[in-house]
C-alpha cells in the first residue's frame, strides 16, 4: 500500500470520526434541551438543632422567585445553577449553598445556615442576631435561636459585621459570649448580657436573682473560670438567691453582696 493511499484512508477515517462526534454532540445538545429536572431536593444544614433560622419551605419559595416560573418546565441546561447559588447566598441567614444535578436529573439544593452566637435587643425594640463570624443576621417572627441575649447597647450597629471600629461594644459582647459558649456549665448558666454606656458588662443567670458584675471585656476566661468555681463550690453550700450581686472585677476573688433578708 503506497503512502498516498494510506494518507487518504487516514483522512477519511478522521473525517468520519469527526462527523460521528459531531452527530453525538448535536444529539446530546438536543437531548439536554428536552431534559427537565425530575425532583427538587432541598436540604438545610443547621449547626445546631436548637437554632432554626430557615427551613426547606423558605428555600422552595426563593427558588420559585428566582426562576419566576415552574422550575419543572425549565431545561436542565437553562437552570442557571451558579446564579441560583449566588441568589441563595445573598440571604443573610445563609452561610453558603451548593446547587447540582444527580445522575437521575434531580435538582439538589444544599443550604448551610449561619450559626447565631447571640441575639441583640436594642433600646428601641429592634432585634437581630450576630453569628460566630461576627455577621449580623436579621431576626424572624417565625423562627428563633436559643442563644444569650445582649441588651443595653445604645449605639447602632454599623455595616454587616461587628468588625467596624464603631461596633466596639458588639465586639465586647462577641468575645464574652464566644468564651461563654466554650464551657457547657457557663453556657447553661448565663442567659443575658447587659452592657452599659461605659462598657461595663453585667451577666444575668438563668437560675437565681443575683446580678453578676463582670466589668469590661478583659481577662474574660479568668473571670468566668472563678465564677464557675464559685457556683460549684460556694453556692452549693449556701443555696440559690443568697446574693444580690457577684463582683468579678476583683482579681482572684468573687465579691458577693448578700440580699438584705439573708443573715
């Protein structure tokens, strides 16, 4: 077989293979244009079962608003997966999302909720959350999170997170509550932080009537550690509601002022 014949056969086979690939590609494009999503499978992943800020039905509503028509009638290739992810991540309670198809043409939406650290109640009655990254999260009348409440801050929250210089009191609250959340005993004890105009912090326990004067947001671990020791080793002998105030501002001491009706 001469060289020209070999070259002709090679070119012919190459062209045939390209034609076949082209036909397969065109058929796949046409097939994709006909394919529609079979099911919409939504999962919301929450850091804690106690802290519910968004549900599957809410995501379903956002999906309907994004597509502006029945998603089941949209071809797979026209569903704008990355655009839907961006839209879902613009929801303030959403940390991130993942949108994808499986082998059965089901549309999956996995939404990861932000993890609220504390709830802020302002003097004018406004409420919102701050998450473990310092991001502001709007409150909802439909859902709530079981986290400590921060009160007393009169300066308005600036921006989307606590890291602006003007948010110094919110940062103090963040550091204190973050430390509280690390210890199961202290976490189960404290339900509220009140921060006055001077930045002095008062802790309010879930049990008992005493107010815990913490002072400013310095030496947080040391103050909480001695508070824990006092509750475990001191109050178990004297009982609850013996003290009116507990002062943590004195180094290496917990200074208690008893109720006037206690001897």
